[in-house]
């Protein structure tokens, strides 16, 4: 497997994960009644970490390998798209999840989280298109 193939593969998995979060996970969380919110959100946070951690390690590894192999402009765009998605997670989505651990202000915070999530999903999509073109 070449660095370009690895980048395309991991970018595609990353986008698939983001689409599931956008289309399935966050809408399901939004449907949780207030009285069950804290327990549901805590379970979500524990479970999603089991997927996000290994996925982001693979994303980082493929991006690094690609950067070390004389990348073209499309490879740089793909790496940038993945980097934006990961950085938005770390700097925006994760803090919002921290604030969502209780039900107070949940509707407003969920709206913000879904907007942030859209940025991650678009960035992951850009990464896949660029990786295809690399």
C-alpha cells in the first residue's frame, strides 16, 4: 500500500464515521428526554471515545506518512482537511460535549455542536476528494 492509498483509505473511513455521527448519532442524542440526558450523554461519551481515539491515530499516521513521501498539492489538501476535522473536534466539539454533560442549556449547546459537526464532516469530505485526486 502506498502513502496515497493509505491516505485515501483512512480519509474515507474518517468521512464515513463523521457522516454516521452527523446523520445518526447527534440526532439520536437530541431525541433523549431531559430526565435521561446525563446518563445517555455519559454513555455516548464513553462509547464514542473507543472509536475516535484509534481512528484519529490512524488518520495522523496516514497523514504523516503522506507528508513524508514528497506530497503533491492534493495530498496537502487531503491532510489539511483531516487536520481541520481533528482540530475542530479538539477545540470545539470536545469542549461542547464537556458542557453538555448536564441537561442545562442542552438545546442551545446541541445546536452549536451540530454546526461544529457540519464543519468536521465537510472537512472530512474535502479530505476524501483531495485524496482521490492525489
